[in-house]
C-alpha cells in the first residue's frame, strides 16, 4: 500500500456505515459493562455458589486480566484474518460464555466462563475501532464516530454496576450475563450484512513467540497495580510488577528484531502515534484514579447503600455525551488539536482541584468534580484516539487500536495504584496508632470495628477524606503536566490523509 499523501479526504460514509456504527456499539457497550457488572451480583453469587475467598477474587478479576493480556494479540490477529471475522468469532464466544456463566453451578465453571468472556472482549474492542477506521475515511466523520465510541465505552463502565443492581434486585444473578445474548445475536445477524471485511493484505508470518511474551509483560504488571491500592506495597506485588517489566523489555526486543513482529516498531515512528499512546495512558490514569476514591466516598463516607451510590454516580456521566462531539467540532472548525487536548487535560486537572476542596459532607462537590474530570477525560481520549487511528496505516488499524486500549488498561491500573497509595499513606498517618489494626488499614476496616472505639468512625472518615484530597492534588499535578506535554508533543501533528486510505484498498 502506498504512503503517498493526498489532500483529499476519503469518501463520506452514508446511512449504511452509520447504521453499522450503531451495531458495533452494542458489543462495545457490553464489553465495557462487564468490567463492573458484578459489583452487586457478587453477594448473590457467593451465597449460591459458595466460592472460597480466592475463587471470589478470580470471579471478579479474571475478566479484566484476560482482556488486558490479549488485547495486543487479538489486534494483530484481526489485522491478519480480518477484523469482521474476528469480531463475529468474538461475539459468538462472548454469547456462549455468557450463557454458561448465567447457569454456572460451581465457582470453577463461572471462573472459566469469565475467562472466555475476557477472550471474547479482547477480540471485540480492537475490532470495533479498527472497523471504524476503515468505514469512516472522511476525517470529520471519523472523529464523530470515534467520539461516539469513546462515550459509549465510558458510559458502559458506569452503567454496568447500576444494571447489575437492578437485575439482581428483580431477577437472579445469572441475568447480568443473559443480557449479553440479544446484543450478540443482533451483531451476528447484522454484522455480515453491514460491516465490511478488512485486513492487512501482506501481514507476514504471525509472531507466535510474541503472544506469551506480551501476556507475561501485561498480566503481572496489571495484577500488581490492581492489588497495591487495597493490599499495600507487599513484596509479592512489587516482584510481580518487576517480573512484568522484565518480560516487557524482552517483548520490545523481540518486536525490534523479529522479521514479522506483532507490533511493528515503524508504527511508533508515525508522527503523533507514540504521544497518543502516552497521553491516553495518562488520561486513563486520572479518570480511573479518581473513581477509586469517589465510589468509596459515596458509600463509606456518606453512608449511601451500594445501589444508591451507583445511581448517584451516574450523574457525572450525563455531560459525557456532549464532550466528544464538541471537541470534534472544535477541531473541524480549525482549532488546533493540540489546543483541544491540552484544554481537555486542563479541564480534568480542574476536576481534581475541585475534589481537593471536598469535605466529609460534600456530595455535590464530589459529583461535580467527577463530571468535570469525565468531560476532560473523554475530550482527551476521543481526540487522542482519532489522532492515533488517523496516523496509523490502515492495514495496522487493529494493532493500533489494541495498543491504545492496552494503554488505557495500564493507565487505569496505574492511576488506582499511585493515587490509591497516596491516599492510603495519608489515611494511615491520620489514624491514631491506638486504633485497631483493621482500622489502620482501610476505611472499611475502621467502620467494621467502629462500635469498639468511640469516635473512630468520624476520625476514619476524616482521614479518608484527607487522603482523597492529597490524591486529588497529586492527580491535578499529573494532569497539568500532561496538558503541557500535549501542547508540546502534538504541535503541528495531524493524522495523515493518504490515498491508501480508500476503502477499496483495505477491504476485501
């Protein structure tokens, strides 16, 4: 495929492409919802299946671990066998695993089904974005489509916990999985009719050694980062992260020396792609790092029930729908993308700044800060994703998408680990040494033994809020630094407009 530049944009998408976008959003919504769909179902599952403590953790976490570990592999697979084919295979696997999970009679069966759901999710996420890249070749339309993609993915995480609460309230816990089946059936029926097939016409040999190396690089780091906020900096988690980083170095070496690598190094030489990956990671750092505190704040500080907290947490999602379209419109009107991304990070940093002023009875201030953070984060993510997908060669759309989504997973885990560690350090500093050990570990532990020590609950809530304030200040500093980095690294960087982007050259 040629790399010659052209000033003309690709052909504009019509009704078929926009209808196909709606079909593609169904699996994306459900995949993102499955990250949080067990929040309210776990107690019912525990009562029914009686899993051990370790099994319960695996029921909850294995989906996200498998998803993160296989994103890069599945992005590369989709580029080779066809993104539509991989999407449909993933939808079939996701639907079948959902059915098995809904009627699981043992913890082991449910864990295995959740693992297969993770595999299916890893095929669906990069495939949806890669297909957007080939369906929407006009830069303005692509920006709008990616804005929808970003909004749906963000909203799905928020909706997952609420939907699980409603379904478990009126049905049984298996219903949180059965809700996946109609959407996957629609995709399997309409996908072959509406979605074009696209693949890399000359992919070379598949990088089989890269598969275990990529998983060995991702999984230990994600595991360690996810455990540190709740368990602290124990040796095993530090070792896990270190081992993952060592495998990451081996993976990078493999990609630089292999004749047909899974992740071509040339991808990072495209102007704007490497900064996009880094900035996407930082954006996820802020969004997920703040969520670690605000969800606990609503329940443990304000005393809301889990269902009440989930419903209140939906409020900050309301303005998300307007953030990406407004950002796309500004860029189309001629505002430099670097300024829009810089503004997004600045807005998100202001959200953290608002959070730093919260007290133990500041629900509306906390919700407002979450809304501001979400608007800034979605503004950044939608523009950065559009830039990355426009910069990457169309034949590597799946690989490029998987790298961006892997960066999101890393950024989210890193945000919870780093900001969680800041908050925990402040919390433990402010809890009296005479308090029970459980109270010095977490706010939940303090509330569990609060009846044994007069005034402990109030002190613990104050300490947690102080920790949240400190973490918010740290988050604001990080995002302000990202704003400066975006202003510099994205200057004069725009997606290429190449004759090679014509769909007939990418679709077969």
